[in-house]
């Protein structure tokens, strides 16, 4: 039972969540870097 529409939506959601998590990790690393530099 292949439903391409649902799989496409799931693919888009996965890519979106990946982008969001990527940005979150970048923000975390930048915050940690600034804290380390402040010491």
C-alpha cells in the first residue's frame, strides 16, 4: 500500500526537523564557545 503523498509529507517533515535540530546544535555550540571564551 504505497501512498506517495503521505511519504512526501513525511519526507518534508523529516527534512524540516533535521534543519531545526541542525540550527539548534549550531546555536548550542556557539553559546558554549562564547562561554568558554569568556573564561
